[in-house]
RNA sequence: GUGCCUGUAGCUCAAUGGAUAGAGCGUCGGACUACGGAUCCGCAGGUUGGUGGUUCAACUCCACUCAGGCACACCA
């Protein structure tokens, strides 16, 4: 239709003309429909060839080469180590992990990274909070700082410190700053361990935990500042050193070194990104919560200042999670300490459900997480539906085996074309066709940064099979294993296509693949 | 005040600028009486928040507007 002007022909007429010229054996039918569409119908032979390919590729079915092995750094879940990890961060961790998994599946060399903000005021604040709780626990009348961390975990840490140090730091003293540092470091180490532990419990394993503090001790911050100065990207104003980030489209310039001589987060952040490139990564992906959307321009300015094409950095913003329990919104706030902890949620609904629910919606949209619904092991649980399909395929193969069929995959994969083409009902052809879409879906997920598309595809695909399968319960002619040996073999071929596709989907999402449920 | 995200069926959400806007849940009707278990089929349900604009074609792009969410530090 876009060509109609160029050729001066009516759309329908033009489509007919084009259709005339296209003749290929892979299409069984080519038709022209108003107002000017050309429909190509894949011939069944093409469908069967694709299906043979599924069995041949097996666990590699669905892989597409998008990345050419490029080194990608995926940073996600970089929670400040000042408290337990919350469910909104959980969403980010799962998004980052599964997207990384998708990148690996599409031939990228991925490093999962956690950036640990262990260098700023918040650690001092944490240390101070713990110190006050420590003293309170020992009976002192000390006012808790309003901007301190109010969660119960602070008291837990304080008790641990009492167990370790006794009453050594009970009295206020001139060395309090040192104590705050000591307590802060202890607390921070403990929190990071706990956060990473919860992530591992969810099946997420980081390749690197990068410490902000190390940027200072390794001299990278200082080097970065020198680099920026040498390139005339800084200036002095009001006793502070500023980064000329407006030159790279940022909304305002940023302070790098405060008038008191201390560096800001903005500076260490530039230094951090510098290391990502110097560590050999050629593509950076950073997941941030919606509250950080203001960073996008700043970070792009940062990498531009480093002389790197800004498009090598992709920042993905995800919206928050609203937890619903018994129809009530559960508020989440670290400060107020009445938020839902990710750890509790995992215990509550299970790893697979948590992982799936967190990626099933596009990240731009808010996610309502109904705890009651996720907990219910009913059939409206899509995870259950997918895993059941996988288990069912195994069940059918076992059934066939007991009836004397050789169900080894290489045996089934070697079935002659004449047998496979017995899969000619519209339902069977539809399943085979939809399975063949899997690689294309993977590509869309990665290129559009949209992992949720895989969920929609998976549910759609599995439904086709479940529907066909149920047909066999009503009409014996649609059963998988029947008296007709050739037809049964053909249908076992179909089972393998479904099994492989479903299993590979589950594996990309790093969900368990039960053979029986 | 400025900026970012969202608004689609009763609910939760899909839809590279393309054909009659699709699923799940829920409602209603039907099938199955089961370890090849824990389901399947169908009906109903829509002015895609609103108003303009661009286009052969708009849920999709642009402008304005309404509603909700989130940010706008010499904090991190």
C-alpha cells in the first residue's frame, strides 16, 4: 500500500501484480485480500521441515544469534545495603536475571552485576541507627534519629553487636565516629550478604558484586576526575567542582566534588561506568526503578563524557509493584519499615511463581501482585499451566513406552516424512506452526527489551496443545497413543515438539521443569 | 512549576503504524465422570480516558486536556 503512489496503481491491483510474480514451493497458497494485503500460506511440508528441526536442535531450539558473542554487562538489583530487599527490587532482580538469560540464549556473553553503594552517607546513617539501637538495648535513654532506619532488622543487628562486643560501646564518647564506622561496616556487610542470599534463593547468581568504595581505594574516582578536568568538562563554582553535563543534554550540571571536598555519587557513578568499558564490556544494560528515571539523562551524559557512544548504554526503567493482600494494599517503605520483604514473599508463594509473576507484565506498567492469587495453586496460575504441559508430555511418553513404543528422541526424530505428515489435522498443524515461532519470539523479547512477550507466547502455545489433548478425551481418534502405530509415532513426534519448546521456554525463564506434578 | 511512566472488556493485562483490537480470570451455557487426573468448548462483554491533528491506514505517531503513579540536592 505504501507503493501505490510510486507505481500509480490501485493497492489491490498492485498486490495482485506482486502476487503473480511470487512463486515458491514453501507456500501452499498466496492470496490477495482487500484493501491490499497479500497472504502467504506456508505449505505443510515447510511446517514439517521446521518441526524436524526442533527435534534436531533439541535444547538449542529457539537460539538465535543476535549478539555475536558481544560482552554485555547487565546491572540490576543494586539495592543500597541498608535494609532487606523489598518486592519492588525483587521485580528488578528477576527482570534483570531473566533478561540476562535471554541474552545468553541469543549469543551474548553476559555478566550479571550488582553495584554496591557502600561508600556514602547512607552507610554512616545505618551505622548511627544501629549504634542508637545498641545503646537503647543496653538501657540507655537515647533518642532515635528521625532520618535513621526504623526497621526491626536494625535492632537485630544491634543485638548481634552486643553479642560480639558486649557493652564496650555503651557510653557516648569522643570516638563515636569510629564506632559508627565500625557498626556501619558490620551492618552493611551483613545486609549485602542477606540481599545476595535472597537473590540466590530466587535462583539469581551474580557474576560480580562491584563495590563503590573500591572505586576510591583503587584510585579510579581520582583518575576519572582528572580525565574530566583534562577534557575541559568541569568547572569551579561556589567552592565546588561541577560536571558540565548540560553539554551532553542533561537538564542541569552536576556537582562532582562538594565544597567540603567530598565527592558525590555522580562522580563515583561516572567512574563506575568507566570501569565497565575498561573491563571490556561493549554493551551496558542497567535496570532501575521508576524512582530513578531522573538518572537517565545524567548517565547518558556520563558515558558521553567518557567518549563512548551513549547508545551502548541502555537504561531500563521498571515500574513499582503494588502488593495486594486480602484486597488491601500493603504499603512499602523502607523508612517506615512496614513494607513487604521479598524473602517473605518467596516463602509465601514459591520461587517459580514469584519469578513468573514479576516478568509477565511489561516493565513500563505498574504491577499489581495479588498475594492471595499467587498463593492459590489453582489452574489460573500460568506457571502451573506451563509446567503442567511439560509434565504431561513426559507422562504421555512414559505411557507410550509401556505400550511398547521406542520413544528415544533420536528414534522419533528419524521418523520418515510419510509418517510425520500424518499430523495433518488443523490443530496439529497449528501447534507445529506456533512452535516454529519460538526463535522469532526470542528475538522480539531481546530486541524490544520485553521479556514479558515470552510469557504471552508460552501461554498461547501451551493452550493450543492442551486444547488438542483434551480433544483426545472426547474423540478417541485424537488420542496420542492409539492402535494405529504410524499415527501414534507421528503424534509422539508432535509431543516432542511441544516438550522441547515448552522446556526451552521454562529454562530461559529459569523455572523448574517438573516431569511429573 | 518542570520532566518521566501509565490509562484498552466487570477485573488483571496483550497487540514491529495495518485486515473484524485479542487472552486469562469472573459471569452465563455446554462437554468430560477421569492417574493420559488436577480440564476443554462456546455465548455475552469495547466510542482503546477525552478533543483535535498527521496518514491510504492510529491503541500505536504529534499537540492539547483529564485521571493515577513517580521524580526533580553540594543525599545516595
